[in-house]
């Protein structure tokens, strides 16, 4: 499994990220924590609904800085 090395992928608060084929959302979650405006897209409706729940839980727990946004969408690109 490939993963993003965030020490080599500079991401600043306010950057926009489109995570195509986000799966369970691990990369989208980290981008959200770093203050990005994230759109997570996947064809698997069940999985994307779980990602949406995690985004909401992260927001409620204060895990994302002010200005960060996260949207989970079912679809195909």
C-alpha cells in the first residue's frame, strides 16, 4: 500500500486537496488536520459515508484548525 510522506509533500493551511479514490480516508484526514480544504471522493458509498462521519467527529473534537473544510462525496471521476 502506498501512502503520502507529508514531510515531503508541503501542505499549508488553506490549500485545496482533492483525494480521488479516497477509500477509508487516511490521506484526506491528515490533510484536514493540517488545515486544508479537502474533498474526498470515492465510488464506494458505504465507505464514503464512514469518511463523512469521521470528518464530523474530527471537527467536533477540534482536530482541524479554523478555516479547514472537509467534504466527502460518492462518485466517479
